[in-house]
């Protein structure tokens, strides 16, 4: 419905997914900032490979 109401969000070749299919949950006491950044970088790389 989001893409139907806002067609400008749809790019050529883009899948009609808006949200990531996964999520990461932990308590603040168990991770540091570098762990979170590394996780985000890994997810970005995975998404780039899947979009090809």
C-alpha cells in the first residue's frame, strides 16, 4: 500500500520491500558500539549482494 500511495519510492528494478526481513535485539550491557556498527555493515553488504 505504501508503494501504491507513493510511487516515487519505487525505483527501476527495486523490489517492493520496504522493511528489512530481519532484526537484531540485545541488551546494552552485552554489546558495544563497534559490535552494532559491524552488524549493520554486514547487513548492508548482504543486502547489496542480494539486490544484484
